[in-house]
C-alpha cells in the first residue's frame, strides 16, 4: 500500500466520494499498529484502493485507540458539517480563473 500525505480538505473530499458513491466512509478507515505499540491512521483512497491517504494534521502516531478514534471522529464531524466545501469551491474558482 502506498502512503500519501494530503491536505485535510483532500482527505475530506475522498471521504465525501465514498459517501457520494453510496458507500460508508467508515470502509475507508485504516489503523495500523506499530512495533512500539503506537497506531497510524489513514483513509483508503476511493480512486486507488492501493493508496492510503493520511491528512497532514493526522500525519503522526497515536498512543492508543481512544486518541486514534478521536482523530477519526473529528474528520467525520467535519465531513458531516461540510465546512470543507467552501474551500473546495474556492480552489475550483481559482483554477477556473487561472485558466482564463
């Protein structure tokens, strides 16, 4: 599995794609244990199931499952609120203007 560090917005877009395709974003969650007992969290890319997306702000290890699931829960709360959609729209608008 390839690991890609992505922005929080890109990770939320990925989770939104899972949801938009009628799949549960929970299917994307991946937690890997490390030799020292810490945990790494990421989300399977909907575009390429061989890619694990790790949001920049989550690019760290977690000392226990409570901390890992708190981080995952915060991502799902942000997905539910849709706060990232304004940033996505701004990026699309900037790309459109740059192309003109």
